C-alpha cells in the first residue's frame, strides 16, 4: 500500500507543516527558489525531476502560499515562481536541515558556503552571524561554492550560473539560446 501524503490523525503543527513541505522534492524546490531559480525549465534542469512531479509540487506550493506564481510574459504565457513572505520564513529550516545533513549524513567538505552579506562572516551552525550577532534573514545572505563542490561541475545552465558568489533571492539570469530557436520554430 502506498503511503498517504497527509497525517490526518496527528494533531500537531509539525505534521501540518510536513503536509506542505515534506513531500519529496518540495524542500529542494524551495532551496532552489532561495538560490534565485524561478522559472519552470530552470527548476527542471537543475533538479533532474520528472516534469509532471515538478508541476504537481509547484502547484501545491502555490496553493499553500509558499510560492507565488507570477506572469512575466503574456504571449506565450510564461510564469515564474517566487517565495512569498511565508516561503522566505522557511530559510532557517532549509539552512538548518542542510547543516544537519552535512554534520550527520554527508560529511566531507561543504558544497556551498553562506555568509552575512554586510560583513562577509560565515554563518554559524544556526544561521546567525558570529560577528554581528543574531539571526540573519535570507535577504542578507550571500552564497558561494564551497571546497566540496562537485568536480567536474554539473553542466546544466543553472549550476553554471550558481558558480559565481551571489546574494540569495536574486533572480537567476540563465542563458538559454536554444529557447530562442524553439520560439522561431513555433512562430
Ligand atoms: Zn555579520
């Protein structure tokens, strides 16, 4: 029997939260949104997941108001997916879970490093700035590749664009020359 996707007999806010973000891929989609990924095809090439699964996860995250679906082009219609305020407040969860994975599961060298943008200090294990004190919101975090980054690098355009140090939540500009030729064929 397949496992259900909800926890009807668990009257607990953690169970409610897992119904929204606990599905396979959901947290990786949210992580990518913090990295600045916003377009369907960019999530697709970076996460290597089936199209139908990506569609379903994006729709459920929009329905849960974690992501907002925003039209950025009219014809043909194109949409981008950006974190809402509710979605941005998941940053400590995403960061904390990644830290836990590094410390207790994957080990080795970190693939990605996160620092406080104004002072350049590496975030501590709890996502705070050791120099300035206190928690750091994702708007003030800069990401850059760490010494454990995959070698050779993934060749998809999103991975290539993430090689440069960049502030979180900055829309990723991905070169996509093949799409221009696609639209010529379609037009
Ligand atoms: Zn700082």
